[in-house]
């Protein structure tokens, strides 16, 4: 019987995201195939970052939930397991690989605040207000206390909620996904990934725009949404993009075959290995808050009264 | 009547919560004026602003919306977000 052996290279981080995706995206063609003799090894992988851990998790989750393989074998060396533990994924992946329902582990994801940094894995569970309760009751108070400067916390939570909203709307039949943040007093990085229909398919249906590059440019423009008659507004990704631009940060969006990369003021659009769904990663300094009110001169006093 | 949104705060950031708030306000404002107290709300996601205030604006019309609803203790950021929500709903309703 033929076997499928995949060995991931030395680096599983944001710089090599397209390469990892390219090696493993054949999973998306294996829905319900239940292939035997699949072996995936990370023994060569020396560096893995938060996005690398998230991508590995999402691909494994897809392969399990969509019955791509029968009893796949995955080798994770000790240092990779440690990184997964560091980012709060270890128990989740363990449950996944034993075929157990992961919903309990989702609900057990915890904010971990240390003196010099915090790790915030956030379960995005569609159709409930559970994520909202966790953000409000646990994450907001502790992260606010960590930074001690309200505007910085507000910017971070505006980023969380705008990203969460995008993933909720594009994830379609996915009922749960994960966003994860790693912050310290100087910087924060946030990553989220889904295996839904992706920005391009979602917006193409609405705008009938031909170019995938134009679609992704529109996605980060103000007021352009894939769902104009719904609650969505086209401000979410625009806000994320503007914050990254003004703070000279980094933003990576990979959706279907398109890669949008922003480094400060510069933007690149290129073709990428296919990812079914959307991946967003950002890394910004937290030395200056950028809120919606810093970006818009909107004055709503002609619509309603403020007292 | 005053509706205090503190129980939903400090972050209003998901559509289930936004729907609940919309229905709470709408059920009152159909019959009487309302003051919405935002003291306990530090942040509102833009899509929630549209789902609550944009929808209320379209449902009530500009005159009733202005006459019947007041908002108190809103930060500049919240005011801007609400304004964005209303304007987006208004722009979309024209197409």
C-alpha cells in the first residue's frame, strides 16, 4: 500500500507560511478519502512561531474533521510540543489526535499572563456569546491591567473584535476557530486562521469583480463588505490595515491563492500556495494607541443626541 | 426610561450580544423615549454599531430616532463607532 510521508522543513514560521501551506494543502482535496499510511514529521523543524503552531493545528483539525486519513501518524519533537504548550494548543492537539471532541478543550483555553508577556488563545465559537463573555469577564480586565493604559487595551480589543467578526462571517459551516495573541509591553502579534470559503469567494459573489488582487484590495478598503445587506460593514479589515500602516507594523493576509503583505507603508500583492479559507497575522508595536476615533472624523450628533 | 448597557460591557463585540441589545432597545423605543447609558461600555465593534444603531435608525426613521433616543456617557470612540454604524446602514439602504 502506498504511503504518504511528509517532512516539514527547518522553519515553520510566518516567513515560511506559504511553503508550509504548499506542502500540506493537498489535505483540502482529501475530504472523506480516509487514506491510510499517512505520516507527517516535524523532526527537521528547528523554528516554529505562533503562526506556525496555528497553521499546524488548523491543518490537523481539517484532516481529522474531514476524514482525510485513517489513523495518521504525526511526529512532533519535544521542542515543537513545548511551543504548542507555550501558545496554549497542546491539549487541544492531543484531543484532536485521539479523535475526541475538542469542544471542551476549546472552552478550557486560557489566558496566560506572566510578568513579561501574555498569551491569549481565544476560541471563536459561532452562534453563541461565549467568546464575548470570556473576552469581557477574563481577558479584558487582565490585559487592561497588564498594559495599565486603557487606550492601548481598547486598540487591542478593537483589533480582536474586528478580526473575530471577519472570521465569524467567512467561516461558514465551521463552528469554531481560534485566534491567538502574544503580547508584551512593546509589541503584540495576533494570528487567526479558518478553513471556510475565504475572502475571495465571499466577495466575488457580491461584487462580481474579476481580479483576485482587486478583491483583496477591496477587502481592506473602507466600506466594502462581502455582505452589504447584513450587519457587516467593511470597516473591520480596513481598521486592522490602517493600524498596521500607521504603527509601521506587519500584516499578512493569505486567502485562497492570494497573499497580501503590508510592512509599514508598503503593500505587496502576490500569488501564494492555495489555502482554503483565510489566514491573518499581524505584528504591531503597542507604544501608541490608534482607535477608530483617531481615524474617522465622523460626528454623529446630527443623527442622535448625546448627553 | 434608561437602558444601561453595562451588563454587556466593557466590550460589545459579537452579533449575538448586539442582537440582544437591539431587541431590548427596540421593544422599549416603540412605545416611549429611551436614554441609553454607555458608562460601562468601553468599546463597540463596528459591525455591532451597525447591527444596533444602524438598524434602529432605519427602522424608526431619522425623526423618531432623533426624538426618542439619547445616549449618555459615551466616549468619543463609541460616538464615532455609532456614527459609522448609522452612516453605513444609511448608505446601503440607498442601493
